[in-house]
């Protein structure tokens, strides 16, 4: 199988193999049909022409006399039986009675030489570009030869028509075989599509997805194995999520105590030495980061356990973004002229956290957001731009993974982030049926351009 075929999907490969099989069978049957038909037609015409030639040669020999000359032959020939499309050439001593439009040179040399040895013969030949069947019979009682030339053009035309019919039949058979292969591949691969859809659903967070019973015992075993795997995966993820959630909850109590103690120290900051104040500042910063990490872990564990849910409400997206921009104090906002009419159904708390995380990410790694924009066509897109170093192409997917900061990973101790902000953006948008990606700025200036895409409500819904 060629590389081009192996690059096709399994369904396409099945269709191609059916088409090749149909073509092979069509060629095989067509070739055999053409060969047998040709042989049958030629045998029929040759037998008839040979029998007629023997009969006419016998009658001609019976009517000739030792005194017969070439001038006597036309009268004798007119009395002989003639088949349609047949012509005769007769040699009497050194004279020839030629047929219309034919000459002695039109006779096959091999056949003439055979009759010169006083042996009869027959052969297929092309005479003046047309297919002919030539029969030669020597007249033993005389120095004479009888030749009959039968026209096979009609047989050739019949075979040409048959080739055309077989070619069309082969093309139709190949197309029907390809369609049959397509139908068979869809039917055969339907269970695999169900497995794929179930796997995609599990990958999308629907951990309770299972395959139903199949109509085939072998497929039932595949379905059972898949369901067992899904149950094991769901159990493992839920255990990990519960562990993270339990740890986060357990950490909240001592963390609250620590923050309360730090608050007491903050209130008596003036009584501390300069070195103690520096230590206190470091402790406050780390506690704040620790507190954010615990809160983010609680959110992440809710996603992993499949417990995250949306509190949906209508959101005027233009007013929402205006309030977000005012909260930053300095980020310009670009809105389309018809933005006041755009209303989406979303969880406003989660949407606000998405924007907060993106703006916080721009502040930490891009020198702060420089612009926010709203675009829409079939979907809604919210854009956040900065003028930082940008995100290398090789890292544009990795930065949305948990605890990943790409090239900024080395600044874990001084950036104040938890490494979970962008992964929470992905999860919150996924719940809304949206997505997020990062790209270069279209104006060619340095920086990153984060694009949030959310579905718009359908008309009438």
C-alpha cells in the first residue's frame, strides 16, 4: 500500500479497496467477456466462410475443363454462392481474375506461398487497412487457386461497441463498489466512532460517559473494556480531586490563623526592626500567594471532580467590559458600534475571573495590558493585548497548562503568581463552550494578543 493510501483514514481506505476490487472484477469479467465474444464471433464467421469457400471451390473445379480460359471464369463465378461482404480472387495458370478494388498484392504472401505448395490455408489479415479473413484452396485437377476474402469490419465494430459498453459498465461498477465501500465503512466504523465520541466526552470532562451494549459479541467486549477503563479513570481523577480538595480545605484553617497572626504583626509594624520588617513583608507576600494558590486549587479540584457548574444569567457584554476597563484604571477599550445590543448568557462571576486572570497575567509578564477589544460575527471574541516580550510559538499551548509559565517559569519566586491562572481561564471558558488562544499582535508590534471566544445565542433561542 502506498504512502498516499496509508495517509487516508480507515473509512476512506475501505472505500478505496472496495473501488479497487470492483475495478479489478470489472476488468477481469470485461476482458473475459470481450475475449470469449471475439472468439465466438470470429469462429462463427470463419467456419461459415471456410465452408462456403470449400463448396465454391468444389463447384468451380467441377465446371472447369482443360480448355477453360480466364475469359470463361466470370460466367462460372456468377453461378457460385456468395456471402455478404465476401470477394473472390481466382488464379488460372498465369492469369488472375481479380475482385473489385482488390489486387493480387492484397493477398497474404504466406497464404500464396502455401497454395503454391498445393496446400489449402486460411488466415486473418488486414487488407487495405481493414480486417479480413482470407481462405485459399488449390484446385487439384487444374493449375488454379481459389481465394475468398471475407470482410470482418462488422465484427470489429461489434467488438468496439462491446468494449465501450464494458468500459461504461466497469466505471459504473467501480463507482457502485466505492459507494458500497463507503456504506460498509460507515456501518463498520460506527462502533469506533462511538468510542471516539465517548473518549472525546471524557477528555472534555464528562467522566460519567459510558458506551452502551453493541450488536456484536466482539464489540461488546470492546465496549466493556472501554467502560472499565473509563470507570477506573473516573475513580482515579475523583480520588485525586478529593485529595487536592481535602488538602486545600485542611490548609485553609492554619492559613487563616497565619494570616490573622501576620495581621497582628502588621498592626505593630512600627515596633519592629528594619530587618524584621523586611522579613514581615516577605511573609505577607508569600502568605497572599499561598492563599491564592489554595483558592485556585479548590477551584481546580472542583473542575476535576466534575462538580463545577454555571450560574447563568444574561450579561450585557459591553457594560461588563466597560466596568472591567474602569477597574484597571488605564486600559483603553475598543467596542464595535453595535456593542450595546450584544447580550450573552454566562456565569458573570467566572467571566470576571477570566478577565481578572488575563489582566493579571498581562501585568506580571507583559508589562500590563495596553488594550482591550470586542469583536463578533458568528461568535464573540474578547481581546486583551500587551506590549511585553510576547509568547514564543512553541509555548502557546503549554502556557495554558497547570503550573506552567513558559519562559517566565524562572520567576516563580518573585512574580507572585500561582501558575494556575491561565488553566482556570481554559476551564471556565470550556464550561461556557468557548476557548482561548494567544497569538501575535496584528499590528506587528511586540507583545501578546490573548483571544477569548464565546458562542453567541442563536436567533430565536
